C-alpha cells in the first residue's frame, strides 16, 4: 500500500487527519496546502487515496478533483469539507469523488471512508 495524500489549507486539519490515519495503520504519503500543490503532489506521489478539502486558496478542491480525475480517471478521491451543502456534494460526486466527509468528522468516519476507497 502506498497510502494517502492529504490536501487541506489548514495545518491543524492535516495534522489531525495524519494522526487518525497513523493510528489506523494507514500510511500517509504526503500533504499539500492547496489545490495546485495537491494536483502536483498527486502526479508525483501516485497515492492510492486522496483526502481533499473543498475550500482552499489558489485552487479549490472541486477544481483540483477535476484536474486529478482528468489526468487519472481511476483516482480515488474523498472530499472533506465543512460545506455540507447538497449542491457541493452532488457536484463532487458528479466530478468523480468516491465519498464526502463533512467536518467536523469522527475519526472512524475518515478511516471507514479511506478503507472503502482503497483498492482490493
């Protein structure tokens, strides 16, 4: 397993997600703080799953999701956001997101979403 890429503009959120995944024995291969870095990190690191925030500077998560899926249609991406709006969730799923986790999230919800998205 080569692991998960975490893309979120808030450092405390990246740290919290990394700790949740570490405890569950799921490796984290990298972190990025905006959509542009997320797209670049995806192509460089080739993670199995991406945890992608929606509201970020420079390139938001929906734009990053579209770019990553354009380059790799089999990309497994889970959107994480405080925006629990139905239209955003529907857009993310239409763009190819595997799942949508609303912040604040429970650690077991993150672990379950990642395990479900992992290949095999």
